[in-house]
C-alpha cells in the first residue's frame, strides 16, 4: 500500500513538472510589414513607438525609402506557445490598425519563426 502511494506521488510529480515545462516554452517570431503612402519619417517613428507598447513586442525596426514613399516595419516578438484557444496570443491586426491610424497603407505581410 505504501509503495503504491509512493508510485502515485512520483507519477503526479512527474506529470506536473512536464506540464510546467510545456507551459513555459516560448518562441521568437519576426513579422515584416511593407507600408505605402509614408509621408514622413516622423509618421513612421510615431507608429513604431506605438507598436513597441504592444504586449510580446521586443523590438521594432524600420527601413524608410522617402523617394518611393514606402517603408518596411520589422517587429520581433517573444510569445508563449499556445496550448489552448483560451491562451493569450500576439494579434497582428493590432499592427495593421496602428499603421492605418497613422494614415499609411499596409500592403504586404510576412511572418517567420526565428527560434
């Protein structure tokens, strides 16, 4: 009886430790958004500052081509691996909304897992 209780306790400990490791797994994702109708670099700076405030965003960079009125915004995030639909996740539509709010036009988007 004691050995059975001990085996149950070991099994329970193992399951809990495995579940804890799964819940803490994170991935790094790089998002790239091509933007048109960029009137000034200040417009880009303002948008990137707002993007930096979003949850899971680690870094935001941009490449600006004033002669073409285009830019590339690159966003690096660290996110938890989703285990269920109820888990919180990074929402890329927030980026599009910020770009549109700053009167720029997003036209091409890519996503790449980097880690």
